[in-house]
């Protein structure tokens, strides 16, 4: 064999080996990140995976419910993706119970997830001693986002530090001809807004009595009814076009200065960034009222459908390792608007909102699990229906409290 033939053979073997490695790490990932900010964020995960030697196959499905349904249908149908997105919740626990997910215990132990992750996240992803999901972020769904220009127009100089100051600010915005509250009138957004008020006005103790303890007496209390009344009071501050509006379209109203405030998760920040706005300059953020406000922990995870294919298992482990690396965590969360799952990252490149969130995460006394970590998807769905009916009808707070108490008992 000539030197040329030897070289060609060697190159052929090298190419085959490289191709084999790529094939072994081929990962189809189902997710619902389709808005501008979300798309920019998921590209960071994909690029990190490619740099780690994998091949990313993107399967974006608009809407969380649709994406989860497709993922589950494919798992049950025997044609699963390599990974699929869920929220940090109990949404995927039935799939675990059905024996339809692979665990990533090996990756979790190598990277000390038990020491690294906050308790609410561990309680969601670790079931019966096994890790069935990889968390990619910590979202706080009850942030307040506001337009600096709108606040200036309304003469609001300081961020509200109490519920009374918040409603006073909404009144000033309304008087200035600005839509006070940008709200997407969809059931999940209405429930998110209610939960924000329950945590920030009712307090952590009432919040946990309702969602964790399923305390029907707490739901029938005056304190809970006061939260309901304050929630319904917000209806006076939304515009007629609110019904059916997407969350990112509501964010756009704040970005444009057409609306003053939006109560939304920190994924909204990705939309501000996509519009080239800077936290502290064009828009502001605060996670609650006062320095010790509760911080609801939510987020996104990826689960790994059951497979015995060694190449797919390898790809699943590579995804889990890549997603949780410090560099990926910072790059992804900078675009997503959320904060990293770990507090040992270099936060210098993160904005003031993210840095505030990371600081809060160091104080476990402020952590609250999101409702979907504490109740089943079915019960959460019933509660969501109750809240959205209350928002859109003339029900009394007594009627709603009674319905909510029944839902709590049923859990």
C-alpha cells in the first residue's frame, strides 16, 4: 500500500470514527421555546451541546401544553425523543410512575446535585432516590416588570414596597393615560397573577397552608378572601384587549411604554433583551414588596424517555452534563431571563435583576415552591379554572373560596 493509500485509509477511519461519535450523541430535543427571547436562549443550549461533541436536532412545538402532549404521545407510542421539556413540577411524575423515563443518577452524583440544587428543585426531579430530570434554570414567576418611561410619565419615583403603594402606582399610571397593568387574559396568566398576590400579599405562611397543607380553613379565612378581592381589583387596571393576549405581547406593551407594569415570570426579561433594552435603564424589576418578600421557585427541566439504545443513553447523559455546566448556565440564563440553578457561577456578566435573584437564592428562608410542585397537574388545573372563572364573572369571594376549598380537599 502506498503512503497516499495509507493516509487516505487513515483519514477514512478518522472520519468514520468522528461520524460514529456524532451519531452516538445525536439528540432530538422537544421544547416549547418559540418567542424571540426563548429562541435566543435555546440556541445557547444547542451550541453548548454541539461544542461538547453532540448533534442537536431541534423539535420546537409552540405552547407548553402542546409540547408536553407531543412528548408524552411519542413516549407512549414507542418513538420517543432523546429529551423533552417540562416545567419544574409534578407534570412528569406520572411518566416516572409508568416506568417510561431513564434516570441520570450517574451525572447527578458526578456533579453533586444533592449539594448544588435548592430543595424545591430536588424534590421535583428526585423521585424514590433517582434523578429523572435535569433542571436548566430557576424561574421566579412573580416578578414585577415596569417601564421606566411610563413611571416617569405618571410621576412615580420609587418602586412600590407595599401592596398599598402598588395600587397607588397603578392609579397614577391610569391617570396618566397609560395602561396600568399589561395582562394576557389567558387562564395560566390569570392563575400566575393570583399566585403572585397570594405570596406577596397573603405571605408565605398562608401560601403554604393553601398549596402544601391543603388547609381548607385557611382557604375560607378572611386573609385568603382579601387576596381574592385584591386580585379581582386588578381588573380595573387592564385594557379591553387583554382577553386571550399572549404573555410576550403583554411584555411588548411594557417595552413600548404603552403599559406600566406586568406581573410575569423572569422569562419576560428575555423579551426586553431581544428589544435591546437594559435592566435599570429602560425597564425596572422587583421580585416582591420589601427586602424579605417570598421568592417562588419555578423553572424548566428536561426529562429523558426510556430507551435501551446505548447511543441515546450516552446522548442523554451528555445533555445533562452540558446543560448544568457553569458556562452553559450563565450563557443560557442570560438570554432566558432566569437565573442559574447553581450559585457558584460567575455572575459578573448577569444583569441587576439576575443578580438580585441569585442573592435571594442564598437565603433559603425566602424560597417557596411553585404550586405545581405541591399539587398534582389535575388539581392545579381545577384551581386554575376556579381563578379564571372568578376573573371573568361576577362571583363573590365567598363562592370562590368555597370552590377553592373543595379543590384543596380533593387533592
